[in-house]
């Protein structure tokens, strides 16, 4: 059934655990990550850095945790062209603290659109068009300026000042959610518009594409 954005809760990972070494990732319908004594638990949200470009700087929910391994829920790595065997090692961090953003509005997303290269050849009357990946993803929003001092406002300010990595989680009221690794740019300059509340603005600069999970 269709849904509207009303009731969506946006949260920032305001603390990430120390990085744990990933010694390998399997080629499987759901990738199994090897990381000795990682200390993670089922349902944790993690940020993966990997030698596989299509997996690098992606966020996932994990499951099937053992002492030295866990599964990236829903991540198919069976394509050896995209995920060459034995080359996915890297590191993993988990989100240990989440902070909700309250009283935000004017959300807009951009990017993620296919890019193409158009190449004419002298012997052909028709140009060739090649797929060339996707545009970078970003999101912008406004926040009630009077939220200054709130945990969400302070989280935005700190992440903007430090340039630190975060994971943005957006949860729909029906239970589905998305995860995207990002950095934050936060502008505290007030916007004053007649007939509207005084606001400040922020930008979420994605470091990869979203991972989406359906409602339970």
C-alpha cells in the first residue's frame, strides 16, 4: 500500500564504534562478513568499508551473528564481476548512539539519477549512448530555528563542524526504513520569511546509495 512522508522520523548516528577489521566477505545471496571478535549483535546497524567499490561506505542491518562473523541483511554479492572473490576486506563500525531530528520540514532529495555518455563516431549517423553510473545523492531540509539547544540541533552542528561520518536513518510510521552513510553541512543562519516560522537549514551529503528495509 502507498504511504506518505508524514510521520517519518529522521535520526543521525551520533556515535560510531571503533573500527573492527574485516578479513573477508563471501560471495553469497546474503554476504557473510568475517571479523574476529567483532562484538556486534543481531539487528545492529553497521557502516562497511570494503575493497569492493559497490559495497564501500554502505550501511546495513546485520543478522545471523556469531563470535567472528555476521550477515549483511539483503546484500547480494554473488556477481563476481562486481565483487571479485577474496578482495572485499576492509573494516566495520556500528552505530552506537542515535539522535532524532525534531521539527524539520521542506525535505527534498536530489541525485541518484543515471548518467550517460553520448559519443558520436564519424562513420555513424547515430550517436552511441553509454551508461556511466549515477549522480551523487544529497538531501536538504529546514529546521525550526528555535530547536537550538535540542539534541538534534546539537548533533547537526557537531557533525557539520567535525566533518565526521554518520548514518542517516529515516523510519516510516509503518516500519520500513532506509539507511544512508553521509556527512552533514548545517547552516545556522536564520531564514526569515513572512508568514513562515524562522528556520535554519541543513544538507545531507551522501557517501553512497541508500539501503532500504521493508516493514516487519
